[in-house]
């Protein structure tokens, strides 16, 4: 779990990503997918989840590490905070109806991740675009 302590400064996602990757501070990642194209599947990790951005690809770890190129992302969505949960960034990928629900560690991380996706030219929903435009 990557929590930002109140006295710790958040390091923004760099414009030029380092070859060793940049780990985004997240509290949890959940995924939904289809097994054999039919059966719904679900996985969640609150302790060891990890999102790492590289220059040409990104990795996400829930139970195992998955590797994707940025072009694999079909859509980036944003779900605002509600009474029951914190805000989420949703990455929908081309692989078998898979979606990753990322719970960033803070509002600053959410803003930075959505801005990064926008700068990469990824398709953002209207909710995600609206969140990016908030300063």
C-alpha cells in the first residue's frame, strides 16, 4: 500500500518517464474481467497493488503483474468520491473486457494520473476530462 503521509511531498509523474519506470501511489486496485468471454471475474488487492508507468508501456499488479502498451487502453474514466468510496480512475483495456479500478492515494495523484493519460492522447470520458480541467 502506498500512502502519502501528511508531511510527505507528492512526487508528480515526470514528463519524460525514466527507463526504470515511475510507480504511481495507489491504495488499492480492483479489476473486473470476463473468463472465457462469458463468466464475470473480479480481483482486488488493498495491500500489494502497484501501477508502474514506463516510457513505452505500463504494468499493473493485483495478484500477478500484467503488461500493457498505452495503446491497449481503450478508455480512461473517472468516478467521483461518494459516501461509500473514494474517487477512482478506471482504465478499460482491450483485453477481454478488462477494467482496472484504481484508487489513488490522494486527490493530487488522481489529478496527475488523469492529466498524464490526457497528455498521452488516451480517450478520456467526459467525467475524466472534467476532472482534468479542475485545477
